[in-house]
C-alpha cells in the first residue's frame, strides 16, 4: 500500500535569551541565526518549495497562494513574487558559476523558444514584437553542456538566458567568450559565429541537426504520403539505428563506428538527395527539405568527424521543454525582471536535475547555508560538488 503524508506549514519561534552582567553592567544575547532573506519569515525549505513549485512544477503563484491558504497561511501573490526574486539574487553567484562552466565548453548545444512578457507601457498591437494588451514576445535561450552520451568527464549543465527579442545581438553577446563546436538549428543569428574571421578561423564550427531534417520529411509523409519522404525517413532512420547502439560509449569508439557504419549511409543519402532534387519542382516543400540538407551538408557531416558531436540537437530541445510546459500555466512573465528570474531559476534547477539531484532538497540545503558559506569555497555548493550537511554538522552550525 502507498500512503501520503500531507505537507503542512509550521511556525518556528526562536527564543534568544538576554542576560545582564552586574559586574560590568552589560547585556548579552545569543546572536540571531541568519535567514536566507533578511527580515523575511520564509525559511530555506519554504523558499525551495516555492521555487520548485513555480519553476519545475510550473504552478502559477496564485495557485500556490490557494494551496498555502488551505494550510492556514495567507501569503499574498506579491510576497511570493518578492521571495522568488530575492531567493534567486541570493543564488546568483551559483547561477553565474554554472553559466561559466557551460560556456567554457568547446562543444555546446543551443536552442531558443518564445515567451510572453507583460509590458504595461505597450498598448498598440502594431508595434513590432507587441502582441497587444500590454504583452510582447521575448525569448529564452538554452545553452547546454552534456558529455554523458560519450562518457566525457565534465559535469552536465544548462544555462538559460532571457532576451527581450529575437535579434542576433543577444546570441552574439551570450557566446562572446565561447568557441568550438555549436550544435543548433538554422537560426540566421548564428551565422556570424560560423563565419571565418580575419585570420580565416571561425569562432564556432557548425553541427547541424538531423532531427530537424527528419521532421521536415516526417511532416511531408504525414501530410501527403509522399513515397520519397518515406524513403528519406527510412534512410535517416538507419543512421539513427547506429547511433542508438553507440550512445554512452567513448568518443573514440563512437567515431570508429560512425566511420565504418554511418559514413557510407550518409554518402549514399547525399547522392540520392542530389538526384531527387533534379526531379522535383523547384518550389515544392520536398525540394526545400532537400535543399536545407544539401546547402549545409558539411554541418550535417560533422558528427562523422568527431565522436563527441551528437547527431542532432535534441538535448537542447529537451532542455526547453519545461519552458513550453510552464508558459501554458503561467501564460506570461510579469516583466523583464520576472523573465530573468525564470532563466536563473531554470538554470540551477535543471542543472541540479541533470546531475541526479532532487532540486527541492538541494535548494533547501543551499539556501540555508549560502549566507554563512565562505566565498572562496562557494564551488562546494555547485550541483556536481554538493553534498548535504550531516546532522552533527547542522547542529554545530
């Protein structure tokens, strides 16, 4: 049988005995324990519950208000918003360290998704980016480091970044200190990152996504039952079958398997695609799908040259899935600051999950410790280094 112990709120009263010394005429009192948010009644555990409920379970704060009311505590929405923002400011040093760790990698996945942002200064729906009724479209980018598919040594992590629009300047700013291989979709904003500099070397080498290509042919097969699209799916599927067998193996073993098994199939697909393109109407959707592949063919073949490179950008797409689920519930961010809080919270929560942690237990422990933790030992609280305090250590603290 499976039972459930219902959560409950409790009030903690802290008694600080005050004593006087008759000899020196002084008053002494035990120092008050530090709080995650000075002057706030929220404990670390409560803040962790709110952050995970909001940014991982995707509960709007007004629903949390109703949940807390059933428990006997009326915590206004505005208070919950303030606690989320201040808690994330407290965790900002860890978020920045996660971002630095991710951006230091020479192999990154990247993707983005839109979110709605409330802006009361906007009332004209004709203004670019304005959706009317004071809501405009912003963007969340995810930059992901995950070496687990090729048994790499670096801990996995993901950095989320908010931008007010979809302009390329944001991507260029996010990745200004990064270099190596970038696996992403065909967004034009990445173009300057792939372009050779004055010395002939590009900041990034482009790795294309076979899943995007496969999706185009899948849509054509579902919509029109095109036999050419069906054949394309079968050919791409045979390449994916090989990938399924080598996931989790070392980069060297993956490269060897791709060279002997995948490369011949890719070369045959390339020749077949070129032949098909000559037979199709130039403006057809099927021709566009083939042109998408052939125009970026070196990027589609990069996974054959480096065993670390994935065949697709699905890891980044999965990293953005929580944003898609969340926006169906909370509908929009209250302001740019709220969207920034969302990006920071997702960074630390999703990175904790990638490292096998329970995000609520992790955040509760970190929020309770971070104010008193030595700044030069802050890396101990990163998800891949973290271990909870033992009971005797908690008592000493």
